[in-house]
C-alpha cells in the first residue's frame, strides 16, 4: 500500500477525471523547452484561468464595469460572470460534462460564443472551438480526433453540424442556442447564477485548437490554463500595453487563437471589447466609430481595404492597431500611419504558440520588420541542420518561451519541436540589431487575407470532381489579399477547359470545404511538374505562380 501511495504522490496533479487530453500529450522528451524567466510567468500550481479573467473583477467590486458589447446586447462584468456560471451549471448538471471532457463549440463571433467558451473552461472542460464556415467533413475530423461527445452550436449553423453528427459516432449530443425555444437557452434560463470554478492545475489542458493543416489532416494544438494567461502577461502586457479604459475590436474568428486574444487581453486588464458576427472592411470601421473603439486587431488586407474609404469613417478614437495573420507590407504601414497617425504593430504568432511571439513596441517599430521577440520569448534563425546562422542569413525561424507546441497524439510533433525549439515553418532573417524580417512560409501553407489555407486541402476537394484527374494548388501573389489560392488543373479525357468549368470547379470546392478556401484562380494545364517518384513539385508551381507564367514540365 505504501508503494502505491508513493507512486500516486509522484504523479502530477490534475483536476481532470477524463484524462484523454493529458494521456495524448506528446511524451516529455518531445515537448519544447518552456521558459519562465520573468516573474509575470510564475503561476501557482493550481489555477483556473477564467477566475483571473472574469471572477476577479466581480470580487474586486468592478462588476458593473462594461465588459462585452455585441450587435444587440451588452454585458457588464457581473452580467457575463453570471451567464458563464449558468452555462457551467448546465454543462455539469444537465449535460453531464466531467472535468477533462471535450466540448465542440460552433458559432460565429457573438456574445454566446464568448460565454460558452469561458463556461466550458470554468467547468474544467476542454474547449474545441471551430470556425462557422467549416463544412461537415471538416467538422468530423476534430470530433473524431479529440473524441468529442458533446457539442454546443448556434442554431443558425445546424445544417452542417447535423451532417457532421451523422458521420461522427463519438458525438452523442448537440445542444443548440438562439432559435426561439432552443434547448440551451431554456436550460440557461433555469440555471443558477453561481458556480465555483473547478480547481484545475495550471498545466491542465483547457483548449484544443485545430490548425488549418499544411499537409494531411489538421493538427490539434493543446493549451494549458497557464498558457491563456501567459499570452496576456507576455504580448499584451509588455508590447501592446493597453489600459482598463481601452475598448478592443477584431475581425478574426474567435475560433482562431489570434481572434480570441481580442477577448482575453481586455478581460485580463478589466477593459471592454466588441464582438461582431460580420467584421469585414465595411462593418469593422463602422463599429469602431459607433462604440468608440481604441484598440483594433485585424489583418493587413483589412487595413488596406479600409484605407480606400477611410474618409467615410470616424476612427478618431483608435490609438493602437495590431496587424497579424499575414505579413504587413511596408506600403500598408506607411499609408495607415499617414492616414491615421497610428503605427501598425506587426506581429507573428501561431496556433501552436497560442498568440503573437514576435512584435515590436510602438516606439521601436522598423517598418517592414516583424520586430523582436516578445519579452519572455527568445528566437533565432537556424539552418536545415538546426545550427544558428549569422545575422543577415536566410533560415528557419525557431522560438521558445512560456508557451509552445503540444500536438494531440500526432507524430508531426517531431517536426515542429526540435531540440527544445518550436520550428514555426517560416523563413526569416535577423539583422544585426536583433530585428526579424519575414521572407516566406517554409511549407505549403497559403496565407490569404489573414486565413491559413492548406494547398493539399484544396487539391483533395478538386479531385472529387469528375472533370479533374490531377491538380496542384499553391499561393499566388496578390496586391489586395497578399496571396490568393491558385489551382493548376489537369482535366480528364474529353473535358475542355473553359471559364464556365473554372466557375463550376470553384463552386464545387465551396461546397466541399470552407468557402474561403476556394481557388480564386484556375489554370488548366496538360501536365504538372513531378519528381522522379511522382510527387508534385509544389515549389515549381509556386515559382511559376509568382512569375505569372504557366508551369513547365521537364522532359
């Protein structure tokens, strides 16, 4: 008995009854090195991150302060606190959530998306949030990979959710909100407004965010409770440096970790934020003016689009603007500064790292550069063998800090984490002063208007059309979107390329996968460049797309 007790004492504490997430973590030797060199990253062994994000403000007497602003309703901190508590009670008492259980969340950006997200985590669950544009096929993968039995979904998105449920035996129940007498709304109305946050370990998993996938299936990136705080104590505190009087807005889906940072950062300091289901280049500046927003998060594409009509909007309350999701061209930086007087803060982050890890503070920005590592992180440029290269030399970006890659049961962990470093898949160079300059992606990811799109994902969709016998998909430079998806298509015998067929293929892709992934350009070719072993020479297609020429095939 003594031996059993001793063994139990040596195991790390977890509040999770369902230990699936911890059981499917990478082994210790495959994890990156985590750095906690600064005091702000010294978290207690047990912490539920929702308490410092939400509960603390009510406990400290700031419950009546403005918190969340939606299209039709607004919430004080106390009102959001009570809504989150009610949903947590529903999850535990009505829906049978046990600590460590995964819950799929499907919604556009709205107050219920935020409230359910926080409630899952407060109840000790693991949130798996998904983008509203995903189709059933794309939803079924995380459902099966993360063995999810419960989903919460906005009723407006029920069609694809029900299709996904039909092909996902793990999913036992979907509970909807928002349509008259929706089941979740009824349960919330009957639930109590008090709920004590589960006493989770700081390294209990609270979020699994699935990547867009560069090759093959998406990867589930797992994040601790402490990670949610670390991105606030790192980037938000030391680089963004906002205040409780600020009001945030962003355009990225909250299912993107970049997008949810626009919720976590204001909650961390007791500020307020706006959530919009539609936050395009027309809706975003209108909301800035209406709600007197001071901090904006969006992609370079959106800033460029707003510039074209900037005289139509009152953006006078803006004081900080963050650009991420794709590289920020110097021309966009210069034009935004001239039009608004605001220096765009460029940053690079990643789903694996949770949020931005390189960015310059406003006083130290060098236009065209991504910046320097966020305090608490270190970065370097390495060659293919993992050796650090001299300043001014192109190479692969490697980074480490308080957050890092933890893939869910995925052998690709060995590719992303090497010798304790996170290898992001980006090609950079670092100058003599320690500034990092983005060059390109090192893999097959296409970054278009802030969205990450995997070429193989689009290829797989195209190949389900009877007219397509082979195809290759790459990114093509574009002045408005940074990059667009371009497909080189080999047609089946008897098929002829035409504008009508190109449109048909585009619409086919929109039906098969998320519509934003469709190829905006299609070129019909007789052959694709291949290696001797028959593999697609994607780099050759990228070169041809950049040159604006048709791909050539070696004899």
